[in-house]
């Protein structure tokens, strides 16, 4: 369980780090709408990941599971879909009102995917080098 917590904490920290680095690079190299898209897309997805992490941690504690039984999965799914609808609405408003460039927003929304990919590569390297020794 500690390995899983380490990976989740790594992904959470790297989300914010990648968001700062990618928005800084976008601000220096791209037009304003694109860099704003990277920043807002990254914020949407990083906050969503943070809230999902909090929801899962709060609902999978032993006292909550034994108290609620199987209904805690419904609680997690309801909160997930509420966040999904809010995120979709925000993305729709940002694109339809021409506040951000869609490609910049897509790049910002990819922050969590990049963090998970990085965590996977690091964990696989650690696993292969541990077995090679």
C-alpha cells in the first residue's frame, strides 16, 4: 500500500510541477490565448485529480467502508460525474467564447496524463533495475 501511496503522491506533485513548467514555457513561446489555454486546462485537470484523490481517500477508510457497506461506490461515482459535468461545462465555455485556443487547452488537459506516464516509466525502471541486481 505504501508503494501505491508513493505513486499517487508523486503524480499529484508532478501535476503541479508540470503545470508550472508547461504554462511558463507556453507563456514565453506562444500567443496569449494558447498559453492561457495551457494554464486553464492544466488547472482544471490538476484540481480534478486532487479532488478525486481526496474523495477516494475519504471513502476508503476502514471505518467508512464498514459503516456504509457497498454504498460508498455510489458516493464516489456521483461526485465523479458532478466534477465531470462541471469540467465539461468549463471547457465548453472556454472554447465557445474564444477565451482560449483549443490546442493550448488540450495541451493543458494532458498534464495528468504526462504525470502518470512519467510515474509509470520511473516505476518500471525501478522494477527492472531492482530485478537486475
